[in-house]
């Protein structure tokens, strides 16, 4: 089994640099599932998540701050606490967010976002 601390730390470092699409490509299982809060999970796996993120980041005009506050490692589960402060074509976004990831064989198989705007 891969060292989840190392994997989570490397994944979070890529996110902090704004490399979300590249992080999905590197760390996510082909059939991963994404879910935002209580919304229905997004299916379509890694390719759908990359398409979603690419579309979203096309609306970003300025990244004001992406800050990792903390991360924790459990039994096949990791969580990280973030602040995303962005300016988009739709206006400003300030998300305080916890990302919960389930890992199998060194890949993220599901990720759920808990966001407070």
C-alpha cells in the first residue's frame, strides 16, 4: 500500500500551485466519483472531472489565494482543509472547504467537497 501521507501531501502541493487538472490526471482512479456537499455525485470518472475543472478554470480571472490549512490521514481516507479565494467572470468566490478523499491502490476513488461559502 502506498504511503497516504506522501500521496496526500504531493496532491495538496499541486492544488496549492493551481495544478488541479494535472493532479486529477496523476492521482485519481479512472472511475473516480466526485460529490459536492449533498448534490448527486458526478460520474464519468477522471476524464469527466478533468473536463469539469477545465471548464470551471476558464471562468477564473484571478487567483487571489489558495491556502491549505491542514490535512489529516486515516485508514484509506484523507481530508484537507482549504480556502479558495478566486475572482471569476461570475464574480468573486470565497470557499472554505474540506476535501474528503477515499484512496485505493494509491489512487483517489472518491472525493467529496464540504464547502462553506
